[in-house]
């Protein structure tokens, strides 16, 4: 349901139901989650990440979700700090993600959380990275 709600905003686009199902199965099988729920138990924030290749020291954020009415109140930073704690305990030193080149709002949020640009990922996206050791 969360993926369907975000279909228009997500990168890559999640408008295709088959893609959403494939992605959900992949996450369920291979990814870790950091979530936040409101006092009624509704999911209001989530970061999906991979920390399953310890040899290279790089963990990957696959998906970020913060419901629209909870944005701009620090929830993303709280979730990100929990992800950092988790991957640091597992021995990772870098968190990497891919962001749409046109999504300035997301890029600014990542820059505010001390991510740096890490080069072009594709013709439509950029890598951004954050060193875990330099973060509090």
C-alpha cells in the first residue's frame, strides 16, 4: 500500500503494479527496514536498506518514505540515524543511495544530512554517499 501511495513520487517510478510486487518481495527477502509508526500504529516513515555485502563496506539505501504530513519535522533524520547505527554495528563505513537528478528536494535533504554527491549513476540519476564514521 505504501508503494502504491508513492507511485508518482518514487524513483524509479512505482506506477507499475508488477514492479511494486517484485520490489516488495526483494525487500522482504534481502533488505533491512527502519520504520516509524504513529500512536495509532500507522506507518509514517520507512527506510529500506541493504547491508549484506560487508567486504566492500558500502551499505545501500534503496527506498525512503515519509508520509506527506510528517515531512519537514526531522523524521527522516531520526530514521537515517537509526540506519547509520545499524550498519555501523555491522562494520559498514559508507551509505550510498541513488537519487533522481531532478529531485532537488530529496537532494537537499540528503545534503543536509551530510551526504555528498558521488557521481552520475545513470542519465537520470546521481549517487549520493555519506561516510558513517564522520557522522554523530
